[in-house]
C-alpha cells in the first residue's frame, strides 16, 4: 500500500504484539517496519566502518512506557511518538556490550540522511535551531508527516523518502 493509506504492519504486527502495552524497554527488531529496519541496519554498518560500534537500544514504545518516561522527565512527549508505529528506534554506542550515550554524535546526521532516516539531532531540518535534541533517535518519517501518521491516515510504504519535502538527502 502506498502513502495515504494505513498499512497492516501497525495493525497486524504492532497492535497484536504482547509488547503493545508493555512498560518495559523493547528492543525487538521485528517491531520495526521492514523499510525502517533496513535503513537502521545500513546506518549501523556504515557507522561501524567509521569506527562507531552501535547497538539498538529501543525500538517499539507503548503509550504506558511513553507516559512513564514523560513523568520521569526523560521525554517531553506524553503521547506516543514514532516509536509506537515501528518507524523509529534509539541507537547507542556499544561499549563492551553496554549502552553508552557519551561522545560526539554529529556523524549521525550524515548517516541518517544517506540512509533515508531523520536524525533526532536536526529532525531533518539542519537550517533550523532545535530546542529538542535526541542524538540517538532515528526515524523513517518526516516530522511534517507525523500528524497524519498519528491520525491513522498515513503510513509510509517501502519507497517512502522523508526528504523530498525538505530538499532531498545531501549527496
């Protein structure tokens, strides 16, 4: 199904998952939409070549977990975001099997653009000053399309590119 339609991945996979209401951190890659997972895997492979060993920290996030993180001050969003739809994940450095958020994350912007992902550093808009920086967050949907996603009227298909709206990926 193409843009403008709600595909079955969210309804047939995510909504039926035992993780749907979980308050736990979920790392299950099967809860990342196929195109998103492919983009994340390619980003991680390229990061490795640049000397950055990354690991997936969180894929799916339920509304109860989102609310819990909001109450703890970890996020500004009280309602679920793109993690809830299988279109986002958080990747962190892998230091001897343990997650790390330390260091410079600037390399993520270019890798995200190269692989059709939006970085939580610039949210797809490097020309704007951003008040919320989430350096480890990547998503395969333009911020401009999120309202339709959350309303259930749009879900990106495999050919979706989040950059045409904002000028295309840098070459």
